[in-house]
C-alpha cells in the first residue's frame, strides 16, 4: 500500500505541473532507496534468498507504477483529485518527519553527530527551497 500511495502522489504531482512532478519524484526516490534497502535486508534476515527478496522488492515497487497510472487516469477526469491528494501527501511527509525522525534526533548525545544531523536537515530544507524557487 505504501508504494501504491507513493505512486499516486507522483501521478497527482505531474497533473499539477511537470516541475512539481519531477520534484516529487526525486523526493519519493530519495525516501524509497533506503526504505527498499531496509526491506531487502529484513527479508534476507527472515530467511529469504537474495533472488526471492529482490523479487518481492520488485513486486512491491510495481505497486508505485500502478498508483501512478491510477492517479493519472483519475486525475485526467477529476479536476479536484490533485487538489485533494497533494496536501494529504505533504501532511504525511511532515507527520513522518515529526513523529519518527525528530525523536531519533533527540537520542543522539554526540555533538559532532548532532551537528551532522542538523546539517543534513538544513541541506534538505535548502534543496526544497531551491526546487521551489526553480519552479
């Protein structure tokens, strides 16, 4: 379901504009690469062979394509589709950042690691600002 929703977000973004679609695609890819790697290693740890773990990851990723196609089909006939999906998606990403990532930041006690984390957050905010200005 997660990948299907990611695909719908990407499709809805392209319905708004190509630059927003590209920015959303890059954001989702940046999120999905470590997520899918984590899933792959969880499957390996659970006893799956490498080929079977890759197959399951691939099948899971195909759900994103289905979500994108569905969003494009629905969005081409329903003008309010993108207006409803994009704010929900943005809220989901903000929720994940606030509920999952920020508490993890508070666990770090090493000053150099805390500085590195803040720099990574600043870089992410800077990239989003650049994407906004380019659009």
